[in-house]
C-alpha cells in the first residue's frame, strides 16, 4: 500500500499537472464536438435507414403504462436503444481519433529514434579511437609544450 501511495504521489506531483489539466479540458471539448457530429450529422442518416423520427427517440417498449383514466398509475417500461446507439457511435469516433493521434505520435517517435541512432553512429565513426599510440602522442605534445 505504501508503494502505491508513493507511486501516486510521484505521478500526481512530479508530473506536469498543467498538461494533464489542459488534456482534460480539450478532451471535454472534443467530446462535445463528437456528440454534436453524431447527433446532427450521423444520426439523421441512421434515421433514414431505420425510419425512426430521430435516432435518440428510437425505443423498444417492454411494458405499456398503466392508466386510470387520464392519470398514469405506472409509467411505461422502455428501452432507449437510440440514446445507447448514439453513445456507442460517440465512443467509436473518439476511440478512432485517439488511435490515429497515438499512431502518428508513435510513428514520429520511431522516426526520431532512428534519426538519433544514425547521428550517434555517425559521431562514433567520426571520433578517433583512443589507441595507445594516440595517447602517447598527446602526452608527447603536452611535454613538448611544457618544455618550451
């Protein structure tokens, strides 16, 4: 339990909390955009296919309401399939966007690491190896410099 608490402290206080807060805010705004896309653009096309007035209004009635004249004694039992389908579509669009962003980030990271390895390999080839002869030559040069 102590390790868990320490790990959480490291995560929460040593990480960049401002970046996390910005991510949450942008994520919330992105969720609203996706919800609007589903409700206002995708749902009308699904409505054409299903014949319902709106996707969110697509329901399955399990039990009729019990009425006593004009008074409702027991409400109807209804499955709100349309609202559930809209939530699934929202989720799939958000998941697809996150997948595409992460895929682009990973591709960029892979290219960056490959470029870094090439640069390191080029530096290693450019640096002369310290051999006994080169070390002795440096010592000789330093001694000659001191004797002058």
